[in-house]
C-alpha cells in the first residue's frame, strides 16, 4: 500500500528528487519489442527510442499538473458495484498524443514494465499514481462540491488497487480500432492466437488521448479498502491486457 500524506505530495519536483534514490527502471530490449510492421516511421521511432521510464513519469506528471491548473482534469467519486458503501476517486486526465503513446505503447512505458515482470509493472504503476497525486490534489481544490474531502481521496489513491489505464470510455473501442497485430512481443504473441481478439498485440492511439487514474475502493466511515482485480498484474504480464 502506498503511504501518501500532504508532505509527500507538495510538488512533483519533490517526488522526483526523492525517487532518484530508487533503482533505475529498465526498458524492454528493442529485439523483444517488435513493431516492424508499424506503418508510421515517426511513431515507430518514438516507441523504440522513448524517454527513460523515469523521464516519462516526470513528463506525465508535469503535463497533468498543467492540465489540472487549467481545470482540465475531471474527478468523480465512483460507487463500487460489487460492495455497497465503498467508493473510489476516478480522474480523467487528458494527455498529448505523443506522450500518451510513449506511456502505454513504448518499450519504456506502462505495458512494457509489466512485460518485464509483474513486480516491475506494479512498481511503475505505484510510481505513476504517486507522480499524478499532486495534479489530482490541484483538480480536487478546483472542483467545488466534490462529495469526498481530500483526506478520503488520498486514502483512495493510497490503496493497493489504485491503477492507471486508458480511459474506460475509450479502451475497448480504441483497442478494437487499432491494427490487430502491431506489437509482436514474444510472450504475448504466444498467448494471442486469434487476430480478431489480439488485444495485447495492439498499439492504440486515441484522439483525443486521456488516461484514467482509479483509486482503490474505500469505505468513507472507517477508510477500509475493498481490493479488486488482484490478478491484474499477472494478466498484463502474460497477455499485455488487464481484462
């Protein structure tokens, strides 16, 4: 579980100064992140020669903060469909297309980290939740009448089920629209036999591009967490798709 408090989220700059002490994050080797059939050479270059994972996190955090300060991040307090009385924060965060592409589709990004290992994927997921927290706080301060105070939102963000993914409104449609087999990462190629449903081998690039940050479900009365999708990391590692 993340330990987040006001001192830990004063600014993205402070977070990155602290994270420089962490072990360096890896990238998937180019030979394993096979996108030779991708028709756009500029995009292929972007995904094979991306920012480092650390620099990618820093750019996502900086852009999210700029968007939040302009009122562009929308928050909602989402009830849990499986457990009455539990809610989570959900943030819709617009990102520039090239940055979104590197975040989800490059050999340094979110899915690539899970390809390397479940542990590295979870570490990257935790890092991006931490790095986006200052922007969420800025958005919360602007959104008058939000049904949960900041401490509840922070508890939701700090839960072990907190995660980032493509916007729920976009995900299924954008993966369906993307070329069926654009990424030939060996483990994922072995898993997906039917091109019609080869979600993990696709490289979606929606327009406009936005990500969803979903906190963990909590019970406001006592802050208790309700864990969900405990095998999400394993699915991303084996399939490239969280289910």
